[in-house]
């Protein structure tokens, strides 16, 4: 179809339905200008010939495969080069060592072709405050026998040293305080210097102007609330929030909005009206946070201060102007914390070499930065009101009143982390994913949730955790458990096997929103109109699955919802399903495998199943729910709610 399209640079294949395709030979042959290819929606279950599918795609460096694209065979002709890696395990080559790649795929994955660089990468530097000098380090370049370091001065590059034999260099002492240096490091491979790439990947370093970090926690003493104590400020890492600016009115906030991939502004939206344009992912980088725009995260855009002093979105280059310290707003005369935060840039204004901080600020008309520590109060809000773990800590520390109410959740978190899960009994290796199973065994009877043990009550957390992993979302199980305890228990309680309080499965949707996941909800309420047509009296005794019962009950009430779930699951990454039996509710994660005669693979469906029993497979979700209770039903409202992650 695209064979010989040598000038083709991009393709949108999101609407292609290949479920009945048998031949994909020479599909992309000769697409020599194509560097990225996303075929996550391709279903190759019926394909019998992939010969030369990727032949002569010489520039292809990124390949995204979905759950129904299980294998890239040798005959597909995908150039292997130095090998392909899965971005989930970027240090492990998964394509073999032959001329053409062979990739076994599980789930939705992004693969990158390794191209061994001829220039230094991972350039890092440390500053010696006592001697005012820098030490640079970098990853060794394969085949390099010499390195050279140059500094950009007066409009040209000036070599400082060109016979370096190790991957480290220490500058002279007494560098100028407050001065910014642009540094390039080149490597000599096979007698040739790659100066072009060295300059392209040059780093910019600003010498701190008298700024120190006595305790080494990454925050300068000029803003660190406890400069002599090494605090852990990374508790907001990888969480998503709207950043809300305040001015004169304590009740009026103005969330930051990404207007484009390069500009931001403040809006008068309420926190409940915020969407992707208003959300930022906080990523800890050792000495502060980089704030990635959720809408433009794929473009690697972070909140920055440009050379004109404006707040903008720029590509992450690890500059001080792109790193922010998140700190409490301040303290009252009674030494009580004031509700709110400050965002302080790592970029310092240095008149006469005296450090002055830049604070993120709103002046009543626009977003800006100021050197005055006033009128710069900030608050953060998680999507859909789902309180994140970091918000719970902000509340505990008194930095911001986030509304978090549960102190037990944080105490349980500390307890659970100290114990952990049993790697032999509670983890099942599914492809590259370490999924959690066996909630009644292993260490789960020792772990805490609310005021009981986790066994039999943590299925909603396990199902959500497993699904997030399968969707390639970074998630910490014990932090997620604390969040469920804070958000999903409240005034609504469901019951585990011994009547213990558990989580509301309807609250999972808010959790998925907070983790910025794309999903579809299949709720039993959407099928109640069918239920109203059939009167089946509740019988507290066990009801056998008779043929008559199948016709009058399951086929009209339970099965339509299950079938709708399966239809979505077939085209999704994975799913979460909750169902009622007796007085209990159970939740588990599932995936659809079109290559199997029994395509529904479930995790934690059977509580007492051992790791060797996983995954438990069924022909359909309807079949899975019947088999859970061994063909018996105790409650007329069986299927409850399902979520399919896209």
C-alpha cells in the first residue's frame, strides 16, 4: 500500500482496521524517510505473510505496537542496527543480534532503535562551592580514544583541552560567580572528531552566585525552610496538578493554561473546569521539579523562564530556568504555616554577585516572575478532586490545606512499605509487567488498609494498579492504596469476604482521571432498562444456572453489559471490572488476546489461585463471572461496572 513512498515522513494509521488482513508483505517497503511509525491499532492475528513489511525503512527509529501485534518476525525486514529496546526497559536489547530485528511484543509498547552515538551523552556536572570549580562527567563513547572540551566565548568555540583520556574533566578553580558557560564535549572515534554533534548537544551551566545548599537536599539555603536538615522534597514526583495563581483575592485563583506549545497564560477557570491545557506533570530531577505540560508532554515542553524573563513553554534542556523549587508560602506571626505554596526558580538574579530569587507570580493581568517574595501564592489541585499522595503530605506538613482528612492512610503507607509484597506469592510476571495477584496470600494479610488487613479488601486497588501498569503508567502500589483510602472509602462502604470495609469501585473513574488515563466506562446502570422488563425475585439461597434462568435473567441483564465490556476490551489496552456476588464485590484486571481461543486473560479473578495458575483465561467476561462462583449466583445485580483503558 505504501511501498516505494520514499518521501513519506509521517503516517496516521489510527483508523485502520486490520483484523481480517492476511497479507502485510511489502506494506512499508522503501519508506526510507519514515522515522516513526505507530501501528498500535493493527491486529495481526490473521496475518500469514509479513515478508519485507519494513524493508529499506532505513531511518525508522521508533515503532509503537499494540496488544494485538504480537511479533515482528525476521522476514519483515526491520533493520536491526545496534538493536531495538522497549522504552520500559531501555537498557535491554529485545530484537536479537541479527541483521533484521525479531521482536516479541506483549501489550502496548514503544520500541526505539539504538544508534550508538559518536559523541558524549548523559553529560552531568557538579559544583565545588569551596573551590568554585566544576567537574564534568559523561557516558563513555564506544570506540573513543580521546575527548575534547570547548567553551563558547566571544562568538566562537575555544578548546580548553583536547587530549582527555577519561570520561571526566575538572575545570580550573575560581570560576566567575554568577557567570553562565556554554560547554561542548567531543569524542574521537576512528581518528575522527564529531564536533557537529558535540556542539548540538552542548550544555549550559550557571555558576551559583554565593548560593549554597548546606544540607544537600537540592534546595538552596535561601529558600529551604530547614537548611540544616536534608529533607525529601520529591513527594510530588510524577503527579499531575493544575497550578493555580493567587493575587489580592484569597478566594480567586487563576490556573495556568498552555495556550500553545510555546506560550502560557492564566485563566479564570475554576479548578473543576480545568482540562489538559491546565495540567502539569511534576517530575523531580534531584534539585527541584520540571513541570511538563500534559498537553505538550510528548513534545518535551516544560514551564520555563526565557531570556526575556517571560514564563513560557520550552523544550527541556535541563537548564536552571526550567527547574522549580516547590516550597511553603510562609509562616504567620504565630509561626503557623500560611495556606499556600511558592514556586522558586533555580535561576538566580545576581546583581553584584548577590543572589536574588525569581518567584513564579501573577500580577493581576499576566503570569510573570518577580524577585519580590510577595503576591506569588500558588495552590495545586489534582484532576477530578482525587487527592494524590503528594497532596496528603502537603496537608500533613501544613504547607497547603488540600482537604486531605486521613492520617491513618499515611501511617498505613509507612507500615506497608516496611513490609512490601511477597515477590514469590504476590507478583506474576506478564511480559515486562510485574502484576499483583493472590490478595489472600503472601504478605497481603500483613498489610493495612483503613483499620483492617488488606487481604480480601484490596481488589479495587490491585485491579486499578495492574491496569495502570499494563497501560504503561508509572504507579506506586502503596501510594495508590493510600489514595484509595483517602478518596474511595469516605461515606461509601462495600464489604469484603468477612464484612470488612473496602473501596467503592465507582471511584476508580476519578483515579483514572487523576492519572491522565484515556478510558471508557461500561456501567450496569446503562442496562437497567432491560432489567426493568424482567422481574426476578431475589433469592438469598444459591441460584443454579439453569437453562430457564439463563434465558430469563443472564441473557437479558448480565450478558449485555459483559458483552459491551468485551467489545471495548478487544479494542483497548486492558480493563478493570467489578461485579457483585452475595453481599460482596470483587474487582480484577483483564486483557484481550485475539490470538487465543479463550481470549480473556484475568488477573486476581480467583482470590485463592496460586501464581502458577495465572493468567486465568475465559472465552468471555460473562463466562468468567459465571465461573468465579462455580456456576452459581447469589445476587441479581451481578455485573457492576467496568473500565477499559485505551
